[in-house]
């Protein structure tokens, strides 16, 4: 069983509450728009970190984090990219891969809109944790916490960090 803390769109702002909410997590997954390498380093010093760069991230982030990351967490095939869209509205850059080789879990950020949607057409769960930072049009900063247990994803929790 692996407990995951899912975060995106921090835009250089890291609320100290993130550490409390992710304290019980085994890993943190950041879906881009870190903002600064210092923010990424703080998360990485706290827990093992997987991440992708976002459209606002500079060369220092892009050197360490790829645009797209595909990996296995236990028995779950995971695909992560910052600009990915959501079921029925996938971004053109990722659409072909999702259709030809769908993962079991597809993670994206960018929209600042928290979404958890199951895509029946490709048998894939999509998650976007919204935005944890203070930049953007969202009104409430959010995170997701969930568990990967073998081939199952469960115990999904939406966490509100408060207004931006």
C-alpha cells in the first residue's frame, strides 16, 4: 500500500499546511508549475517526489523533471503530464497515447480546476488536484490524497487549503 499526496500549480508558493496534510504519505507527486526549484527541493527533502514540469517552469526545473512521466506504482500504470485535459477534452499532445496505450491513472494539472473523473472509454481514472498556489483564477487552493493498493486506487480525499 502506497499513500500518495497529489499537488499541482504551486506557482512558487508552498503552504506549510501541505507538510501536515502529506505527513502520512509515502510519496508526493507534483503535476507541474512548481515555480521554483527551491519549492521542489523542499518537497523532495520531505518525501520522495515524482514530478513533471509545467508551462511556467524554467530550465532549472525542466532539467530535473520531464514533460511527461509514465511509471508503475505498485500494479497501477500511471501517466502524468501538466497540460493533459480531461476525459472528453484531452489535450492534442497526449490524446493519441491515451487512446493507443491508456494508463490506469492519468494525472494532469494546468487548469486549476480540481477534477476526479473515470473515463469509461479507455478504462482510466483521471485526477487533477486543482491548484495549491496563490496565482491563477481559482478561489480555493486544493490537494488530493489517495492510496494505491496493488492494482486498486482508493481512499481518495480532497483537501482544501483555504482561499488564495
